[in-house]
C-alpha cells in the first residue's frame, strides 16, 4: 500500500489524506509537514543544501519531510523526524521538541508547497552522512552566523526555513 500525506486544516487537525504528488501541484492541498533543526553543544546548527525537484539547491534545515499515513496509521512527528534524519543525513534517533508551527504557500514552477509546517528542534553532536539522493552537501554552521545569513540572504534558503526562523525568533 502506498503512503499518503495527511491533509490538515490551519490548526494542524487531520481532515483527510492525499498522494504526495497531487498535494504539490497547482495550488496544492494543505498538508502536514515539518522541519527538524539540530543544534550541537558548540551552538552550531546542521544544515543541508537541498537536492529535490522543489526548491533545488537551496539551503535548508537538517531534515525536512511529511508525517505519512500508511496501513491505516499516521506517523507522529517524532517518528517522521527519525525517518527523515536517517534517510537524509544518516542520523539515528534524536529526541525532538515541537515548537509549534505555521501555515505557508510557496510556488516553484508548476509545483508548490501548501503546508502546515511544524518546527522541530533537537540536540545532536554526532556524525552525519548526507544522502547523495537527498542533499548536495551538509555542514555545521555557527547558529549566530546562520541567523545573520538567513536574514541578509533569504534567497539562499528554502521559503519554509526563512519562515521557520522567523517563527522561532518570535515564539521561543
């Protein structure tokens, strides 16, 4: 059975399910998504340069995906974050904190993102190995340098990472 993304209202309440592709075409269908940003003890954040048909080549958070529904069960944010961290960065389980979320719409050619995006954070100081299918590269960067760069150069970053940083600054 194929997995589905979870359609949600503006408050992240489930209202249905859809295939991934049609959820990203035209105006899209609002669905649940998340970003995971990992910090280490040296006040650095782990970023990746995205390799994807949407917003290809832009810098992004550590892991990015959608909780999926498969075989009648919907993944928790923790389960989805663990899956994405493993797939994208070769990182095992990291306990995450959900800091809230925001709704956004971003167009990229004929495709789009129409999402409720949960902002997840976690502490991690281990090794990583970015998947060549998911990322062009990944790096640790000083958190303060990152905050300056994303403010001064937002076009280097995915639209949701820019919005997620604004959300974190306002809500934490």
